[in-house]
C-alpha cells in the first residue's frame, strides 16, 4: 500500500524502510501507486489488481518467477492502511495476512470482513490518524487480531523520516504467516514484546494465532 503526500504520487516515497525490512526476510514486494488522479475511493482495488496482474503476467518482472502468489500478504501506511483493511476482507486473492499501519477512517471502512491474521499498528501521539481509528477497526475483526499501539509514536513512525520502531514487528508478523518464520516473536502475546530498545507500547491487545 502506498501513501500520497504533498500532491505527488509515489508508491514508495517515504516508506522505503519498511519495504526493505520486509524484503530482507525473503518476501517479494509489489508496491502499486494509489489514488490515481487523487480519486481515492476504491483504492484497495489497486492492491488486488496488482496481485491479479502478477499472476496473469509473470513476465512483468523477473522477480515474479520466484514469487509465491498462493500466499499473499498486504500491508500499507495511512491511506495504504485503509486500503489494506479492505483488501484483507476480499476473498479470491490468496491473502493470508494483513498489517494496516496507522490507518485513518472513512465512511464504510470496516474490519468486519477480515478473516486472516491481522495486526493494526498505531501511535498514541498520532494526530493525523489517531489511534482510535485503528482500534475501532481492530474491534470489528472477529479473531486472530492484534492492536499494537506504540507509546509516543507519531503518524510517521514507520516512515523513512521517523524512528521506525515498528517496522521489525511488522516484518516479523508478515514473515510468520507467509513463510512460517519468526513465529516465536509473533504468536500468542509475543508480538507485544517485539520492540526495539528504548521504545514501549501504549497498549497491546489481542493475540496472534
């Protein structure tokens, strides 16, 4: 999932750090631009269309030759987090795990359709998308869910300009449910202790299956 900032559209602008962290665990990444012409309703379709394109046209990129499109994870920040929340509730795309980071809210957005392991991240000092937005979505998910709220974190904690305290936990969560790796750092309540030195959680609720 991507984020639009300053009127310029760029799928990786400001978010290279979490992408590199996830890729370092062996995942193939596809980062579609969202909000074409700044028309954002339905932007989750960009994520789903990217999965479809990769399956239908493996020659689009050499890396797709090694991509496991039977086990797909989705994650994104801010508007990308909103997109991830919706995409994770759509069947037929082999989505096995989702991590919406610092998601905002909009009319009709719901977590009720999500039935894969999901981790919502938020920051207690986020003034762009307050942590209550992600918490409301988390509450709507029926099971296999984690709400991971970083104490003192702003909206841009996972971005290149932020301290990036959450990106290792995000990467571990995705690795567990896509590659069966790092699960000792994720399952049960272990994810609530998955923090770099000098940081702490404002709250951590739920558990990973």
